[in-house]
C-alpha cells in the first residue's frame, strides 16, 4: 500500500508537468543547438536537416504507436490498482519496440536514397540528406528503446527521470556534433555524417540509462520476461496505439507534403522554414509538456473513475496553454531581428523569418489547444476521433491551403504558415467541443478500480 500512496502523490499536474517541460525544453534546445552548429557549417546542410527532420519525426511517431498504447494501458491499470496487468503491458510494449525498430531500420536502409530523391533538391543538400537519413533511420534501436523505457517511467509518475536522461543525452549529442563539425584537437571533420552518428550514440546511451533507472525505482519489469509476452497484450497495445498514433502520423505526413511545397520555393525558403520551426519548438514546449502530463493524468484518473474532475481540469489546462504559448511567441517575435541574424547572414532570409514568426501567433495558440486536449482524449481511451478529424482537417485544410496560398496564389512561406495555423484552429475548436460534451467518458479500457480488499489479497 505505501507504493500506491506514493504513486498517487506523483500523479498531479505540477509534479508531472514541470520535469516534462524542462525535458522538452532540453530536447528542443538540443535541436536548436544542432541547427545552430550545422548553420555555421553549411547553409545547404541546414536545408537538408530541415527536410530529414520530418522523416525523423516519422520514426518517432512509429515508435509512439507502441508508446502511446502502452502508456494508456499502464496508466489506466495503475489507476485501477491492477499492478500485474500494468507490468505485463510494460513488457509487451518493449517487445513491440524491438520489432518496430527492426522494421523501421530495414525500411530506411533500403529506401532512404529513393525517398530523398523524390524532393528534387540541389545536389549538395540532397547528398547531406541521404547520408543523414540512412544512418539515423537504419540505427534507430536506441531511439525506440529510449522512448519505450521513458514511457514506462512516466506512466509510473517518474517524470523527473526522463528529464535527467534527456540532459545527459543532449550533452553527449552536442559534444559529438561539435567534434564532427569543427574537428577540435586535430580530430577529422566528418560533417553531417558525424552528426548523424552522434545522434545515434546519444540515443543508445539514453536507452541504457533509462533501463537502469527503471531498475533503480523498483518498477516491476523484466527483460527476460518480454519474450514470454502473450500476443493478446500486444494486440491490446496496437488497438489503442495505431489509431492513437494515427493522428500524429497524419500530421507528420501532411507536414512532409507541405515541406515538399516549401522546397519548391527554393533553398532560402527551406532554410527559413527550418529556422522558424526550430524557434517554434521552444514556443510549444510548454503546451507539449502540458499535453504529456494531461495524457498521463487522464489515463490514471479514468482508471480511478474521476471523470468529472478530469473534465474541468483539462479545460483549465488548455486555457493556460493558450496564454503561455501567446506569451512565448511574443517574446520570440520581439527578438526576431537578432535571432534571424544569428541563424542567417542573408538579409532576405532574415526578413522572411520575421514575417513567418508574426503568423506564428495564430498558429501556436491553436497548436497549444490540440497538444493538450487531444492528449487528454487519448489518455481517456478516445483515440479514434482525433484521427478522423485530423485526416480531414490536416489534408483538406492544411495541405490544400498550403498549396493554394503558398504556391498557386504566390503568398510563399507566409501563406504556408497561415494555412497550417488555420488547420490547427479548426481542429482545436472541434476537440474543445468534443471534450466539453464528454463523449470520451465511455471509452475507458478499464471498467472500474479493484476493491481495496482485492488489492491487498494480491
């Protein structure tokens, strides 16, 4: 019973969100450092990383199919005090991570050149993109296991541990990038290839440390037992995870399509988009952390049948998310001139960055709502609705308007950004109504908490 009491103490929004927020800031800061270092190395390399970044997100989303399904089932079973069930889903999730990482690695090993060639980039950035994607895509085992183990840690309320892991991984990645790009102490300059290997190494090390922290926190888990996992456990995870990650998959594929339109606008537009996206990651870090915390709490509180309390809490969360995102966008916009000059020496690129950041007020406030409310819906088990509305809005509004405004009507990158913001706000208004009406309350995968006497008997 003390363990259950400690778990309940860890399951509150402040305890969960601030370590996730710091972790997210660290993750985004590391990506910013990556882009900064690469920008000093080569403008063509920045464009290449901007393109391949969406395929890296594709890999992450593939692993989130498993992680999201696992998180929901672990959280709801912990909330209902079904501890053995929670352990079984933890082990099933890691087995699925191993299977998925083998499939993803084979895909990018075989097809990375063909995928990049579709974009018709200039020869130098195309070569950079092909090399980076081949290495990071083929060797993504560390990424998969790191995501899987961090999911288990968060589901049990240990949100500080992934934060520590991310800090350590960031230092390793940053040092590796510096060595690869600038060759200190007489080391060979390996460029984008070295950056890719530094990324892979940091992921493998973070996976190992995450596993050690699971052992340190005495979370029920056995590596040897994962191969005894029942097929039904994996099916349960995929039933939730596939539609759950489907919304993210649709979003990323839509973004890849939009990046194709941006690539047609030229290297300057592609570089400006990459730089603005880097700055935007710092803006939506808080909303992303609130979303992660909301999903963890949503699954746990649904397992405890505290649905009415959860309903009112999430309304407060998304309102706070809008306010913080607006404030952070205002801060970045006020610093647009020195930031643009830091990332690029080209006056036209600097001007374009400022214009796109102005549209980000519209985009980021809508994105904040989606990150928080959709995550809460998923935690409650309402995973199909966000996919349906996402496919319609992302493609029918986001991608279509990006082509119409950006290319056909000639508004360029600013038009593309306005199109993405319109998609975000369309979905935001719909999911707010969905949450308010409470349709998600009937989607729980755990019927009711176990009685106290049953817990003690176990």
